[in-house]
C-alpha cells in the first residue's frame, strides 16, 4: 500500500519533527471507492495523525498521493445535496452577512465552492462572484441551479491576476489540502491590498473534538489537516495575512442531516433509509426541522486582511 501514499513535512512550518497522536486504520480495500460527499460521511476511517513539535499543527502523515486525492475530488458526487440544500443556503447566508461587515459589494472569490450555496447568497447580496471547485458534478450543479460563474480545477494553477479580488473565502476547505500554505499564499497574492480573507475549518481544539477523540466526526479519511484557532492563525500569518481575528456566525443543520450520520455510525442506516428519504413524508418533516448553533461550537472561523 506504500506506493499509494507519500510522506510530507509539516504543511505549515516545513518541519519534520513530530509526535504520533494515533495511527491509521485505513486498509487497502478502503481506498478502492471514491468520495461520495463530504457532508454525510461518518468519521470511521482516518490516516495517521501527527503533531508538529515546532508549530503544533496536527496533520495526517503519510497521505494519499496528491494525484489520487485530486482525482477523487474531481469525480466526487454529492448524493446528499437534496438533503443539505435548504440548511446550507441558510448557513451560507449568515456567512455572507459576516463577510459584508468587513467588505461590501465587491469582487469575491470562493475557493472550493462546492455546489455554490455560498456564492448564490453572495451574488444576491451584491457581490461580483467567482468560484473554483474540483468536483465536476458540483460545478455542474452550481451552474445549472444558480447560474454561477464557477471554474473546474485547482485554484493554485489558475493564475488569476494579482491584486484582483476584494474578498477571498475558503469555507471548510483547508483541512482537505495536501499543501494548504501554498494555496493560502496564492489567495494572498490575488487579493487586493486591504482585501478580506474569510476562512473556516473544523476545530481540533474544540469541545466536541476533545471529548470524542478519534471518534469525533471530523476525524475522517478526507481530512488531512486538523486546525485549532491558534494553528489556523499561525498558518495565515505565514501566508502573509494580518489583523487576524476569530469570528462567529450562525450555523444550521436539519434534524435529518443530524440523524443520518448517527444511524450510519451505529450501523442502522440500511434498515431505515427508505423511511428517511428526503422525498418521503417523514424525511421532509425531519429536513424542515432546523437546529441553529454558533459556528464556534465545532469550527474555527477566522478573518484576516492582506
């Protein structure tokens, strides 16, 4: 299985001195399937998590080779999109309101934009929007459903003009990237002087992560970097951002979005999945019951400026 993986130095400071927090439980057979969706997968498979002794970032080492990771994301299909749409539109509206506090109706780039829920709300709020996404399926959805300007591919290879965007956002993206500092430096390059960066990741230092340990839902194969607010701010400083601050917005999840991963966790999903289809009466009712909670409960959310 070694040929499918590659070792890497700390993706923040470049160091190679680390302690192992816990080992991988991934077997060769686990790598045969692609990625279905980032929303509804329980965190039952994960790589070896190590902690850098210099900057304290927690990251997976070794990781699947970059071409495998990128290939999986390019082929990713979100079978849960009908379930998550309503609540993602609600939550991303709160994200747009957060961005507008610091930088109004200007040119905005969303890196890893997925199906375009945030960009849709940003466009409605007056931003001139652009999206970048690896998943061809997600890009087709964003174009078809919302008429958005979204490109397929790796952001760091697109060569956008320097000092071009007023706002750059990365919502739940950095934890997936093999070279997050490279992407952040490119985001800093394409931002105008004084431009806003808004970013979020799962919070490895948060209460749910500390309580649940390896069973935390964000310990999963597709998350290869685990940030706390402190280490997220650290890597942003290394990328050239300044005036960093931790912020908060209202997240949104439906009862159905909450129940399905729990049933998968307890291996009971197959028995009841017909009853919980989003088109069923029970599924519609559960998907219309919305739970609001502060993003800081389980996420690091940081803004910074060029």
